[in-house]
C-alpha cells in the first residue's frame, strides 16, 4: 500500500508544478487586443513608451541578436506609435542604425561630445545614447535638452559613485506639444539605474528627484514624465524615493485606481530574460518574488540566466547570506501585487497647477512567446491633458 501511494504521489506531483508554469496565460492575441483598444482611444492624446531594447552584443541564441531583432523593434514602434520613446542600453551606432529603419518623423536626443573628427563627423565613442529619447517631431518641438551622469559630480563625463557597477546617466529634454488646442510643455527624463548596487540605485534616484525638482522650478507650467529601467520593483526603496509624498505618480497604480477611465492589462513582468510570456505564470512570479526581494536588500544576483549547476549553487549561497535582512511582509506584499515591473512610467503635474496629465491607458506590450524584440517588454502609457 505504501509503495502504491508513493507511486501515485510521484505521478501526481508534476501536475501542480506544470500548472504553475502554465497559468495564467497571456498570448499574442491578448496583446493584439490591447493594441486595438489603445488605437481606438489614442486620438491626439500624449503617448509615451519606455523600452529597454538590449545592447548589441553576442547572444546565446542567434535569433536574439540585434540584427534579427531590429525589424521586430521597428514593427513594435510602428504599431504603437509613441510620441515619446525612452530607450535604454543601445550603443550609439546601434541606435543610429535602428533610427534609419524608423519613420522619418522620429528624432532623437542623446549626449554628443562637441568635438568632431577631421571629416566633421561626431566620433561614435564620444556619443552616449544608452538612455536616448526619441520623439515624433510632428507632435513635439524640442526646446532644450541636457545630460547628466548619476554620480557625485553629474557634470563629469563618465563619472560614477556609490559602488555603481556601470556608468549611469540621465537624459533630459524639454518639449512643447504642437498642433494642439492646449499649448503644453513636457519635461522628459529617461534613465537606467544600476543593476548591481542597491546603494547606487537609491542615491541615483535621489539625484534624479532633485534634478526634476530643479527643472520644474524653472518651468513651473511644464508637466513631467520619468521613463526608465530602474532595476527595482515598485514599492522598493528606489521607487519610494521617487514617489514619496506624491512627488511623482506611478501611471500604473493611478490607472488601476481609476479603472473606469483608464485601460490597462494585468501582465506581471517587464523583464523576461528571453522567457517571453512564460514570466507571467505563477511559477515564474513566485521565483521573481524571491529574487527581487533579495535584490532589494543589495544581494548580487547574476546578470544572465545561469547555465551551469555551479552558477545556481553560487546564487543560493549568496541568498543565504542575506536571509536575515529580508522583510517577509514585503515579500508577501510583492507576491500579492503580482507586479514585478522594473520598467516604469512616472509622471507629475505642473507646479503652477495650470496643466494636468490624466492617465488613460497603460500596458506591458509586445508580449510574445518567441521572436522577441528584446529581453524586456516595453511599457506604453497614454495621457489626456487639461488645464
């Protein structure tokens, strides 16, 4: 009898595990349906997308190389037609190559060193478009732009501090909406916070907050959009620094709290690491709950999906060292929210209360199970604006 029970148990246990990694499902048809809803309400509203398009480098799967992905990226932008697009990670040459495939009305803002080579061309190594802002010049007029390094010396090119693994930057652009009955200025900030150091992410977010405040003090009638890959989950410390006292509002949560006036989907993740729509399943959500909770304490997690057993053992050892720092209530809260977005769109109304943004749509989009555009899914938001 005992043997039979063991056999039965061994046969049944894979079933709930399989279900965990099967449901809930989110298909390309679901994504297409969201696109149709978005286009039906888009009109002349202000659309903004944040998209980590992944750098141009060697990939384990050749199908994920940038040369394969460029047409998919282009199709995504042509389908969703964001007026403002904040991208993360592209090298200068990569971005310029991609732009040649995009509609001609897209222009870009990034850092360009002012010197030229003997052929009067900007040297590629002296350009930094890793947090480029692309914009539709038929909808927006560029008035001013700036570029900072997220460090103790923001004007020092290439500077970094606070144990930041890489050099992190903030791209800033001031636009005026054109062809509209309500003249509106928009301050757009695009960033990509450090992937390794929790201290760096927190200090970088403090600098971003103070910079936004400085710009809005100079332009009190302008509304603000902050786009980026923050390498943190909502409600972790980095997020709290930016949203404390409603300094910035989270478009996602604002939309969810006004569901009768704002459309959204329920997709749980923006970083998928080449797993695609599978990251939406309960099994992967559970893993993300654990990993992001540790990540928020400063534990050093791998930057790519481990491929050897020894890599997994190293990760487990690192996790055990940080167990005592965990806030289990935060972990439970993360799981219950079913939101593991590292890519956010935050906004702020004008200081002089003359202009207000009204979220009308936000979704994780371009969701696929193969032939990915990037290892992240983009997030797009649609705003109404009023006086």
